[in-house]
C-alpha cells in the first residue's frame, strides 16, 4: 500500500496541517496498554454505558443504520455518521437482495447464507468499532472535556485516537471523515477481506465475480428531486469493482464523501429523503413502483420480462424485495478479532485531498444491473423448469 501512496502523492511533502498528526502517530507508545482498573469510577461507568448502548443498537442492519442517522441529527459536524448511514442502507439492500426476486433464483441456499454472513459480519464489525467513538465524542461535547483517552478501552486503533485529538482542536470535518473511512476499511481488511473463510466462500466464488461484472457492488444515494415525498426517488451513486482492494475501497469512500457533500442542494435532497423514508432493508424504500416487500409471484413459474428501462411493463407484478426482518434472523456474533491495523504513519497520505473527476452513473448503472439480473434469472428458470 505504501507504493500506492507514492503514486498518488509523489515526492511532495506532507501538508502542514498533517504534520501534527504525523508526529502524534510516530510518537505513540505501542507498548503501552490501558488498564481499566486504574480508571476513575466515573470513567468506568461511562465505559459500561457506552458498551451497553452499542450492544443494544448493534442488533441488525436496520438498528445500526437508524443509529447512525440519529447520531448525525444530534451531531451534524460528524459527517461520517450520515455517510455511514447511507452506505449501511446499501448493505441492508444487498442483504435482502439475497432473498429477493433474482438472486434467490441465481444462488443456492448455502451460497446465500455465506454471502449474508459476509455482509452481516462486516456491518456488525464497523458499528462496534465506530459507534463507541461517536459516543465518546458526544460525552466529550457534553462535558466540554477531551475524553479520547478512553478509546483504547474499546480497542479503537491508535490512528483514530490521534485523529480525534486533532479534530477536538481543529474541527476539520473533512479530515475526520476521511480518517474514519481509512480506519473502517483497514479494520475490515484482515477481519473480513483477508479472512480465509470469506475468501473461499465469498470473494473467490463465481457468484461474487458475476456480481462484480454486473456492477452489483453499487452504492446508491436516493433523493427527491422536486420535494414531494411521494414521487419516485432519483438515484446518484458510484460502483466498486474491486472489493478485495483496500486502496480501491478507501478511494471509493473518499469519492462517495465528495459526491454526498460537494453540492449543498443535492445533500439536502438526499438527507430529506433519508429522514422521510425509514430504512427497512427493502428496495421498496426508494422505488415502491418497482419493488414490493410482499411476494406477488407464483412459486415455480418461469420468469418473463417485466422490466423495460427501469419501468414495469404494463400488467407486470412488482419485483420482490423483502424487509430485512422477513429475510434474515438476527445473528449472535463472536467477539471482534483483536489487533490494531495501524502500522505506519504514511497512511495519512490518504488524508491529502487529491481532486479526481467523479463520474456518477447511479441510475443508469443500476437500471443496467436490474436488466442483466432479470435476463440471468429468465435464462436459469428456462433451463431448469
């Protein structure tokens, strides 16, 4: 990954505003380990309260997604909370797609369960890492006191402790957001992407390759163009084609952040849509004219064409997209794997704001994806029925 930094930034010096972060990371004592028993009674109670609240909200994709939005509404300076909310919505849609109209036909049951385990574990891991950071920040604001020395007790990377300390002084929302993107994707890398089970069962499978080719790794941001909650949502978004690449995931996160926040009017439309449409996991949330969370087809019947340019053909039933609660049961997770991903200060070079052109084709690519998936389902049911 360090070679990538050199390609991105070249031999230019670290920007002045990042020098204090560089110094903080280089001077951090890796050998020191927190001892919870040495904390004050008040700090111990706060740790217990944060752990309890995190566990209560880390039940499933719907509870996590709502928690991100609720936090953002109370602390809007933490931009990642809303970005995380929107990306988590997409995670939920991907989970329910496994039980939806097309993938339920294209995948066998074991593959669907493996894919769900992959998505659910990643969603759970990110929340149990990110949400305690938010609650520590929230309490710091209430007390007007820097409490980020508590982050190691939640096994948060030293990278983020240094970043939060910097944010407390400088209030740089961009830098904090990109740092959280770096942190969460790096945190997932060894625990999910490089996990031998998920590598074999998910990332190396034919179905994952097919999804990649079909641009199914899309992050969509719905919004209401004309301000009427009942109108069909417009879509913007980006696609990730190389999920296994940490660099590509970080860069996608940066581009998604730019897409979401660069235009205040667009942001307001996306935010208004999110507030007015509680997350259920069903794609009916954004396109109720095409998707339904109640199955309307006849089991065993071969597929016929129902879509044309992202519109239902006349007389066609809507595509099945279940709510999360009807698609998957809640999962009891094992403890997160220990270990700090942070190894070298040069990771901060991702914090440099490198302007790159963004080509968003959210609506067009998603329409193409639906069309390809429909054709694949038609072909499979024609062969096996």
